[in-house]
C-alpha cells in the first residue's frame, strides 16, 4: 500500500512538478501558499523565448496575474523603467541575455532583481553580471540568483520535449547529416544532455539508463551518465540529496530511462494516424498545446467590387482543464465526433432546463398555486444561476472542439486520410494488401503528393526485400507524376542500406484493423459531422517498435533486439558498462526518450500500452516534436546531397 | 530542484571587486560603494504612485486586522449571561459597522483617485499597464476584505431578525400558551445555527423569568377565584387552536425566510453581473457612437463622389 502510494507520488506528473517550481520562482523563490486575505504583491516577469516556451503550456495569463505579475515582457524588447517594482527574470544564461541583463542593471529599470537561470550559469558569466552590478552600484538590488534547472518543455502530464526555439540544432537532420563535424556533434549532444539532466533534477530521481549500441542515443547515454555521476559524487552540491526530493516522493525503485534513436523506426513519424491529438498535430498547425485554425467564411457570393471576406484566424489552447480534451485526445476520430455530439446535446438539455425555470418564474405573480412550486424553484433558480459559469465554460469547450474537429474532418475528407491510414496499417503489419500501391499513388483524388510520398516511404521501409529495379522505376515515375519530390527516397535508401547491416527492421506487430463499415451512427443522428464516405476504422492495439523495446526492458524480458543494450547506473561506484543488468525486477516507472525526434503517435501508443498495466507509469520525451510534413522536409534536405 | 546561488553571486562580486582594485580599474563607487549606492538612489523618482498605492494597501490591511480582531466578539452574539470580557453591545457593533463602511468608502475613493492620476503624467505604455494591474490587485484586495465585513454583517442581521421574531411572541394573556409555545421554540431552535442555541434557549427562559411576576400580578388583577370546568375546557381548546396556528405560522415564516435568503443571494449575484455588464455596455456604447460617426462620414464622402 505504501509503495503504491509512493509510486504514484513519485510519478506525480512532471507537469505538476514543473508548475510548482515555476510558481515558487514567481513567488520570489519561496514556496507559494494561498492566502485569501493576503496583501497583494506585484512584480514584473521578464523572460526570453526559451522561458516563454516553458511557461506558456503550464501557466495561463490569468494564473500569472493571480501570482501578482502585472507585466510580462520579453527580455530583448524595449522596456521602460518602472520604479518600485521587483523584477523576476527567467532566462537562459547565454551571452546576449547576460549582456542585456547587465544593460538593464545599468539603466536601473527596476527596483530589485530576482535572477533565475533556466539551466546552470557558468562562473565566468556570473562574474560578468557581478561586474555590471558593481559598475551600476546595483549589487544590493540583485536580491536573489537561482539556477532553476527547468530546461525542458512539458506538454502533458507525462510527455516532454527538449526545446522549441532552437530545434534545428538538435533536429533529426542535425544529428544525422553526413557532413557533421565532431565538435558540432559534441554541441548537439551537450544540449540534449543538459536538458535531460535538468529533467531528472526536477523529477528528483536518478535513473538506470539503457540504450542501444552504436547510435546517437549511446552518445547521449554516456554523457548523461557521466554528468549524473559527477553530480552525485560532489556531496556538497549534489542536487539529488534526500531533502531535495521531498517527502513521499521516494519510490522504492528507481525509474528506467530508455534512450532510443529515431533511426530504429522511421515509419512511425510518417504514418497517417487516426487518434484525435495525433490527427490535430498532423493535419493542423499545433504546437505547445495551441492549435491555430484558419476559418474560411464559407461560400462567398460577394457582389462585384466588394472587398473579399478575410479568413479569420483563431487559435485555441488545449489545456489540462479541458475535460473533453483530456478524455478524448487518444480516442479514434469517429468516437470524438460522436462525443462532441453527445456533449452538445447534454448542454442543450441543461440550457432548456434554465429556460424552463425562466418561464415558470413568469407565473409567479399570477397564480396562487404556483407559490407552492416556488420554494422548490427558488432553490433551483439559485443553483441554475450559480451553475451558469459552468455552462458557459462547457459551451466554449464544445464550440472549440466542434471547430477543431470540423477542420480535421475536412482534411480527412479532402485527402482521404482514412484510406491511407488503413493501407499503411496493413503494410506495417504485413497483411495482404487488397489494392496495389501503384493504384493509390496514381489516384489523383486521394491525398496530396506528400501523403503519397509518405505512403510509399512506409512501404519501402517496411518491406523485407527491396522492390526490384523495374518496380522501383515504376513507382518513381508514378510519384513524380503525382508531383512528389524524390529526395526523401534517396535518404531512405541509404538509411535502409545502413540499418540492414545492423538488424532487420523490426516487424510492427501482427494485428490488423477492422473496418467497421462505411457509416457510423453519427450520420444517423443528423450531426454536423457527416462522416459519409469516411470509414469508421477501429484501432487495434499493436505495439510500435519503441513500445516493444520498452516492454522488453521494463519487464526484463529476454529478446535478441534488446539484449545487448548497454546498461548504466550512475549511482554505482565503479562505472562499468556491462550489459548485464544488476536489477532483476521489472521496473515500475520508465522514461522513454527518443533522440532525433518523436511524435504523438508513439506517445499515444505508449499511453495505451501502459493503461493495461496497474501501477506502472511511463513518461515520453523526445528531442523535438515533429509531424510528418516537417519530418519529410528534413528527410528531403538529407537526401539532397 | 532549484539551486540558490545568491551566495555564489555575492562571492563573485567580491572577487570582481578585488580584481578590479588590483588592476586599478575605477569602479563606480569603489570603497565607498555602499554609501555611494544610497546616495545614488535617492534622486531616483521615489515613485509617488507606488508609495500611495502602498498606503492604500496598509489602510486596507488595518481595516482587515480591525475586523478580524473584533470578529469573534461581534459574532458571539447575545452574550448576556456570558462574562463581561467577551461582550459587545449593539451600539458597539453599530459603531464597528459604521466605521468599517466609512473606511471602505475612503479606500475605494482613494483607489479611484489613483486610477485617474496614474495615467496623467506617464507616457509609457508599459508603466500604464503596470499601474492598471496594480490598481486591479488593490481593488481585489479591498473586495476580499469587504467580503469579511459583509459576511459578519449578514450573520448579525439574521440574528436581529430572529430576535425580533421571537420577541413578538412575548407574553400573551395565558401562561400555558406562552410556556408551550416558548418550549416549542426552544425545541425547534436546535435546528437553527448552533451558535444561536445558547442564545435562544436562554432567551425564552428570560422572557418567562421576566414575565412570571408580571403574570402573577395580572392574574391577581383579574379577580376571579376559579375557572369553571367549561371555561377551562374552552381555554384548553383555544390553546390547542392557537398552538396549531402558531405552528403553521412558524413553518410558513421559516419557509419564507429560506426563500428570502436565497433571493438575497440571487440578488447579490445579479448585482455583480449587472455591474460587470455596465462596463461592457459602456464600451459597446462608445463603439456604436464611433461607428455611427464613421458611417456618417462615409455617407458624406459617397455623396461627394458624383460631383467630381
């Protein structure tokens, strides 16, 4: 019982931890306690783009206000002096940021300064600031200086990304390009390791690391192990001592960190998907939990000479407070459509209830007999009125999801994404294909050239033996006819040749999807989501390669794929990299980190996998988050030598 | 886990100082660093706005402390039989109410004043935004403290209403009626606030105690030696009838009371909403006025066109 509680506490989501850390920072580095009759304190928040990316998925502007922040400004913007106000800085310790901060000190913009660095600042840079503070006679104004170790972005309770601003630096392309120099590689690896280190400091646990051999992941593992080890040895400054971990946090087991390289599975990032969150990411403009929609104003019969209607842009935040999103982000799309319909109906019912009360109240003056109803109704009215804000919020969410889902549905219908999804699932699970690949590629109605390219690449990646030259030429011709750029194929060919040497690309599992017929009952209820012609496909649980690897390592199963993974334990006194794990028990907690980029499909797969297992938790992280479009672009750049 | 490197920073400052001295670099301040800092800082605009804002906050804080301090006594009502120490007369309560109200009014006026002044001198957008936000915070604080006040006031008003109601059932020309009704009151009072319990229980007793001697004299004054059995029966029936009437009256009154409380809550909610909408309606009004003007100008421009 205690261990279960401890385990859940330890897995207390990374999002919560980061939010708590941010709130403490905003409260002048003192733990934040809510006090309803406390005096207001006000402050100004200054951040750089990194800080902005970290804060925006976690705290809304209203929450910032609640913490007493009157203004939040970018570091490198024009800022006016505001007297008598403490300023909280949350920036990366880069050269230009430090210069700007020194400038602020010299210009005496604020009353006092609370400096917080996202990752640890070097001694020399600290001296630069000290110098500037001395020159400006502002040393006493610098009230506190902190290293926050928050250099990662948390998107979900159990998902994190390393960075958004400089993702080119650590992108798949950056790591895998042939002309990379050693020093450049070192820089990339250092950036990744720094963020991972911050992640583990915030999580408060030292993991056991496993990684495959001969990949970028291995480099990361070696460096991370070294960094953790150094920090643990330094007893005075160790960040992992017991008191920093907090009570109830310690699970009896340490978590497992599985470092995988993107190259073990290139098909998943290209895959067309069918779950809500992954679809939104694939098809719409979605990042840092914000989706941007361009709404077309429908059929425009504007009279000649009138100004054309402008498309309005809308953006929505998909947050943890949004209950519908939390419930349905992993559901297959038809289910989502149905649920929106249901929510809409229940909302309308509640609305009617309120309206009915209104009409009953109208009887009040006329009828004596109504007075007896009245006592009941006053209570009802009070509850109705007090529940109005809730109703309004619900309406807002329903509107939001209706808009988002409609946008997604339009894409699906236009590009026939359901057909692609089904076909790719079949390819990936090696069942027989009822339609030839060539047909789909040559079909002018189905999908954009990019979709076709994705489909072909998945086929190419997943087949055991490469298609013959003649076939290949045929495909190439069909693809070029459809308007595709063939550069990604170049790269994939090379990749395939390379990985063939290592091991055969792992199979994707043996189950299939079952199309459930053309129309769902959604159509029958006359909903807005007219899904005619769209198949109601049911997702079958099948484990993607990453999930399989995790399963093997977490459950200590023996499998040729993972048996020769390296093993690192930073807490062990003597660093030995034997492949023999000392720990024979299955792990309760694991963190999967993909070096080279990841996406929501993998995340969803892991979430589904762990749902079935009681008491186990997984966190998913990747160096960058891309959708298929972005990934194809990178592949094409790589193929373009 | 964040690491506090403030000490490291201060150490760096010392290092830099000594290094600069060694290199002979002139530092703004040098040895008299601290003194010079103080000197340097005084000519800085002390921030008229923020010092006044802080004044308002401290006022509100005083109000809050004042209310909290006397809250226990204020609420602990009708402590006739309690010790002198914890007692508070009604006049004192009225005084507190009045003072609190004056205080709140002054505070909100001060906030309004600050608002109008805040935007006058300053041209920077950021400072304006900051000040608006600060004033919002202060207003919010005031609202929270006022809530304290209104809560305890509501309790007090409720008590007064109850007390009045009880005292209306004061001595009737029948000991039995009064006894039975007041005992009924006593038995029903446990269903009210627990705080009121000792009060209401004591109260009817007090009424009884007070009016017993009264009745005695009055009874004597009637001058009848005994009541005939028929009259006794009649009186008894009347008693029963009166008891029934009182009960039903009482029930109805309670119901109405409940409804009135809820209506008052609704009123509160509605007032809040209406006030919120006021601001929005004002802005809509402005927009509409602006739009009408724009349209007028547009029409005039159009009219000019054929004349070209």
